C-alpha cells in the first residue's frame, strides 16, 4: 500500500468517528477508543462521542475534529443483544472525506438495563453498552467500548 493510503487509513483510525446501520432510534454515548496502527503503534482516546440512530453509528473524537462513518452493516438480534457486521467506513476530517475500506468489523449493542454476555464468550456488555471491533484493509485495528446515555426505540 502506498504511503498516502496508509496515512489516510491511520488518520481515519485516529479520528474514529463512525456511523453504523442499526435498528434503533437515536442514542448517544461516550466511549474509549483503542487504535493499533499497521506498524504496531497504539493510542487510546477517551470520551469519544458515539451516536446511534436508525441507520448509523457515529463516533466523534473528543476534540470534534474527525468523524468516521461506519456503514453498510448487517444486524441481527442475538438473545437480548444486537450484533452488527460492518462493511464500510467514511472519514470526514478537516473538510475532506475519505473512504476507509473495512476488512472485518463487528458492533455489539446492549439495549437492556442488565449486563449481558456475548454469545460463546466470557465477555459481558454493561447495561446500555456498546462495543465495536474493526480492522481496516490497511491493517489498522480499532476497538471501542462505551455506554449509551440515551436510547429511543
């Protein structure tokens, strides 16, 4: 991959503000984002804004300078949880928009008032919790955990 594409993929990962297709009304949350670049460098971002609506999940950096829109998701109900497989992402930063190819991505959402276990896992999602794991085709890994403040079905 050429250096410009790697840089764009890295910027997208760092900015991490995304939108994901979900079967919900509007919801807002804050979370912690961990980014591991293709070269092994890692960064952690706290207080990332997470907005969920009928068709998207939006993650916005704490400074508000970047938004990654993660879209084209296939969602299914798994017990009390909602699981979405993501296929696409778009970064908007400094007035420019970049397409970010997603290799794999999964979003879990707990719309209940109780802790819920992920299927076939010891991992538990807090009440109104959200968890995203995403890998770009450039090799950058993103993981986000947070709690939804408001949710309207």
